[in-house]
């Protein structure tokens, strides 16, 4: 199956989609540092990005007619218009690329799409515009008129949705938005994001977001009941944190956890096997250089080693994301190295990042965790394959009936 990637950044979602079995026909990104990261890895022959057709530029200016038939459009439009840390301008922000995303979908008519964005998109402040985005994705061919603002367009789309006349006619999509915490899917980071997944109505896919596989309660059990978490990391009893009595009581009372629910992965899990960045062994790992200057300030206090990391952030000015720090066992604090941040975003160790520490951390703060991208894209691929199989079976059954 073939795909295109919009707003690719350093390639997190694109790599996840590729791992799910899709072949990229185009990878488009405007930031030169992110493009250089992908190109550099491709030039080194890194298998996950080797042969990618990376285009540095605006998705609105790309020649989409050149890519042919496409099964999947994937991408994360710039989140700054909707981010809690941004200026909250939404549709009035020149970085709002949702209209451009809809236009690409209208042109390519993919069988499915995956769009990722910040949790802030669903805030009450943006409620009407969020519904507008979902309806535009549902009806990409019902465009905005020259003399119409988005409010008027929203009303027309709402009328179409309520009437039900256009569903299944022309180009329409069944759209499923889901708020997701990455930690619930085996990512060592509490990262809440919205995934908007759509399937073309004519292919008849019934789809729901993959079920969570990891949980906090399961982690607390391994820490405060069985102790196997500390044993796995070789931490002696005297060096362990004080027993959390409320957590222990809560775990003791919870006997209804699904048997297959796995514990959240922690920062300590993610960094296992990496030497301290100050050590001489650190040079054996790509992008694992110590960065001085970390200090806590109100609202930015770093991540505990024994919980999933706080959300890595790209930052808006200066040093990206004051939360891009960890708290050592002795209580002191330091910045994550680029390699450590890449581990938290589930990039493989062989993938290198291009640019300064600030630029590379910005790339990582904007990225979709590779593993989460693969989980979502694999589920979408399964839906498409099953739909195609049903189509073939129906055709064979109809042929037998006619015979």
C-alpha cells in the first residue's frame, strides 16, 4: 500500500507508517533541519528512510498529481495554533494547515488518512472550529465559497451532515477522532494527543482506535506489591524510594485489572543501557552529549525516573521545553540528551538527528512516537486489507450466484 506524509518533521509518524507496511511516495516538510535529518539518515543507508522522496517545502505548493494512486495520507499539521503554550489563534493563525490537509485529501482521494495534533485542539475555546475540521474532513469536496467565512461554511457542512444525503456520495469519509495518552500504548511518556482517522465511505470499513495495552495500576503493582520493577533495574532495597502507602493500598484493592494489561514504561525503562552522558562511554551512542544549564522553575520541574516522562515539548522561544529534563536519583536535575529524548519518543538508536541541541530537541518535541505511529497505522492497514478481502469475497460470491 502506498502513502504520502505531510508535515513529516523528523519522520516519527512516517517511520511508524512505513513499519506498518506502507510505502511512502512523497514525504513533505518545510523545516530544513528536519529534512536534513531524514536525508542524512537516508544517505547513511538507514533502512527505515532509505529511498524516501523527501521534498523540502510547502505542502500547498507540492505537485500532488505526480504521486499517483494513494492508499493513505498521514501527517501532523502544525500544532502551535491550538497548543496550550501557544497564542491560541486557531483559524486566524497563518500556521493553521488543516485547510491545506483537506485539500490534499480532496486531490488524492486516499482510502484512509491519519492526522495527529495536540490535545488543545479539542478545548472548549476551539469547539466550533474543531467540529469544522472534522466536517471538512468528512466532506472534503464541499469547499468554502469565495464570499464565505469558515462560520458560514460550518453551517453548510452541518446541514449536509444532518440531512445524511451526501454520506456515501461523492468523496466522503467516516471520521473517528480519539484522544490518546501515549503511555497507555507502551510509550515511556505521558503524551496526550488527538488522532483523527478517516476511511473513505465507499470501502465500508468499520474501525475503532486500538485498545490500550499499558496502565498505571499495572506499573504500581510491579513497584509497590511485587517489587519486580526495582529488581529488574538492579536497585537494592536501601536505594529504592520510600514505599508509597496510598499506592500500595490502591493496588491491593484493585483485583479487576485485565490479565494482559502491561505496566506503563518509565524513563528508567527507556534509558536502560545508556551510559551517563558525562561518561566516556557516552560517545559510543549517537547524539548522546551532555547539555549543561538545566534548572527547575515554576511549572517546569523535570521528569521522574520511575514514571513515564512528562510530555517532551518543542518550545516556542529559546531552549525548547523546560520539561525536557530528568530528576536523577540524588534529586539533582539535568537535561535529557538528544538520544535520551529519542528513546522516549521510541526512535531507534541508529537514527541520528541533524542540527544543534535546540533544533534537534525541537524536532523531537514535535514528533509522533514511532511506536505509537506504527500501532495506529497497523490498525488502519488491517482495516484496509480486511475491506479489500471482503470486496473480493463478495465479488466471488456474486459470480457464483450469477453462474
